[in-house]
C-alpha cells in the first residue's frame, strides 16, 4: 500500500496493489456472469453499463478497508458497482464531458478497483481553475452552479483527459489489474478513457472496473 497527495494540495490518495485474492474469479464473473444494466439504470451519470457485485465481494472489500484504515475508524459500504464504459464519446451528455464528484460530504469515500490495465486508462483528478477548487462541499453550491455554466459555455466534447480552459488536470493514477485507488468522493475526478477503449460490453478492450462507495465513521 502507498499513499500520495494530489499535487499542490493536502488531499490524500491511497493505492493498494494486488488488492484481492482470486482476481481470476472476479474477472470471470465480470466477463461471463454479470448482467449489465443499460447506462443510467443505476441512477447515476456513469457513462456505461453496470451490475451490482455479489455479497462475497462486499465482504472482501470490507476486509480490505479494515486493513487499510486504523482501528479508530469504521466504515459503512454503500455500493460496489461492476462498471464498463460503453457510451461513445460523441454520445455523451454535457455533464459527462467534465470531471465530477460523487458526494459533497467529506466522510464519503470512493474506490476504484481496476480490472483493466493502463492501456485502457486510469483515473485523473482536476482543479476548477476559476475558484481554485479541487474538493467541493455543500457550502460550494454557488461555485458548482458557476462551474456548470462555465463548462457548458466551453462546448467541451468527448471524455475529458487533459487540461482545458475550465479544468486543470493535476494528478493521475495509472490503472493496473487488481489495483485499488481510494480517495474522497468530493474531489473532482474522471476516468481516463484512452484511444484503445472499445465501447462494447463483450470486447476484450472494454474499460472494466469496480466502483465502490463507502462512508468513514469515527468509532465512539
């Protein structure tokens, strides 16, 4: 396990390699058993197809969190989504062409478990240039409204990767099979989608990951 900070900030990212035992069983489930719902059926803007992971994965993920965090912190797992990006760049809605946040609460965390390699893209982190914002909270709602207006005016197309006039890419995590990256859900981020990604669920070059969301709670 390693820890790093997003460049120029005090926002920590945790990276765990070889995170789960029996990765082959997880990949077999992803390729041969999972029933992927159409984009949007999970109630989010994720640009692809998803299926909720079975209970054994929840148990393994909870065990991983127990190893990562100290005994003074407990966690509550909300969802573990098996995810494949299947929406083509020219089919994205405007909100899908910008970095996003998963929550505005500092205790809400996110994790990405990569099943694909670096050739299909990792995760990028961004700063909203105008207000120098990397992490957002409920008190930033006026800034979020402004950010959406600025992004819409930019007429951005396709998946964001590099910096543009509205957002600066300030940190990247490379994908690696069986690597897990953990970060605060209120940090602006986006999946990196490389030119090698094919937007078909059954393709050998589909970008596949497990996106998990959990809450950190101090023990009382």
